[in-house]
C-alpha cells in the first residue's frame, strides 16, 4: 500500500474544519459516501485518510490527507486530478504541499533530463549563475526578432527565449521566426565563441507542438519553452519522454489562475520533467512575496535521490541594477531572466547585455570566493 501525503490550506470556521477535511479526503478519492461502499479494497486502500487538521490562525487550517498512489498510475495529469481535481472548485481551499512515495515518483518518470547542471554545461557556465532574456514585444516580424536575438547573443547571454505570447501568428509564423532567430544566434556564436542557446516557445495542440519540435531539431536547437498550465501536465510529461535531448523551460502563464501554491507547482513541474522553472520575482511587476519566491526556488532545487534539480528562473520586471541583490537572495543556483529592462536600451542592447552578463559573472565569482572562506 502506497500513499501520497497532501497538505491543503482551508479557510473557514474552526468548528467545521474536521468535517471539511473528511469531505475533502472522500472527494479526492472515492467521491461517494463511504457507508455506501462494501468493497474492502476500496475502503482499505483507495479511500483517502485524514492525518491531521492543524489551526494556522485567522481562520486558516492546514489539512494533511493521505491519498492512494494507486489512483494515479503513471500519468502526471492524473496526479494533478487526484490531488486537486474536484476540490479546486472550492474557493476557500488551496493545494499547498505534496510528498510522493518513491515508487510513484519512479512511475511518473525520471524528472528533468538536463536539469540545472546540464543547462550550465551547455553554456560552459560551471558554477556561476545563468543569464537569460526574452524576445518581445508581440507584433514584430521574424527578421526584427532575429536582430534582437543576435544582439543578445553578441552580448554573451546564455539563453535567449521567445516571449511566451509568440506562437504562430500571421506576423511571426513559427517556422520563419525560429529559422531566422536560430541563424542569427549561430552567427553571433561564431563571433563570440560563447554557446548561447535560442529557446523557441511551443504552443498549440500536442500535434502542433511535436511539429514545432521537429522544426526546432532541424535548426539544431536543443532547448524549448512550454507553458504547462496551458499545454497540460500529461503532455509535458510525454514530451519529456519522447524528446530527452531537449531542455524544457516552463513558463508560468495561467499558473496563477488556480489555487495551487506556487512552490507546489514548482514541484509538480519538476516531477513532470521541466529543466527550468520561470516564476515572477518579488519586487517586480507581480505580487509574489520574497518568501513565496524562496519556496519556489527551494522546490526546484531540493535534493531528491535520482531527481535532477530544475533551474529556478526569477523574472518579471527585473532590472540589471538589482543583480547583486537577487544573487544574494537566491545564490548561484539560479538563472536570471531580464527582458524589458535590457530591451529598453534600444541601440545599446548588445552593450547593456554584456554589462548584465559581466555583473552576473562578477557577483557569482565573489560568492564562490566568499564560500571558500567559510
């Protein structure tokens, strides 16, 4: 018998918490009155069990429930369904934490195939923090996006990705955009010697994404970006299994639309196999707190036997001026994604990118020296 331990946060009257916990355990397992079930296997090994109901103050309770791993099989989408399918319809409930038994984690797959270490190796980064930027805004034709990609690469950036809104619009069809940007990055790499990676954004149906990955491979690219909350966790899992040579970035689009704790999403995406987890950094244009960002990064990096770390990628309204502060907060096991602040430099984009890269390298080296003296 194997169980998933799940923690939910429930807001409501203290006198209702125990009954609500039992109702959630039933809803996320057998979804019918237990007294109407006479099968011993269902009652003994499938029915959810309440472990604890703990008050957290201000009407909030942490509810810990055991759910049967047998209900999941080897499907990451079904895992999410059994964790929070029907219960996500309760607006006072949040999925907060999960702990999977080793055998279920193995059944779901091996997690990231490239991971933080592989992303570093691909750009010869060794132990330093990684750098990234984004191609935007929407509406630019492929040749203009390619010009921006080349400037980023000439500045020595590690990864330059499509903005998540770039798909296959009439003004920038996927095949033409990827061919143009890949060629421009290759030209820059031939000049700098630094192996910058271009990261196209994948979108549409699973069939469409597979065709996009075919084009990606023909262009010699080994990195791509998906939005797991839109594409679906099962589809991300399938792509990981079928394209082990591709490093997948996870974009958080739509990830704030459901009541799932952001650190829990980081865990789920890592389990499904993403190699880098993008999330909004505190103090930017989104409302995540510093503590939430720290937990997201910790979930991506947490030591787990047989499971590679995903790279935490704070983003969203960051500036080059904040690089020392951000690296002091996260440490060197991170990829900094700065887009608009660099693009605002206009004709200085290449120089501004080089300054960003140099600042990351310098501060990472200072951290290494400080660690060696501890």
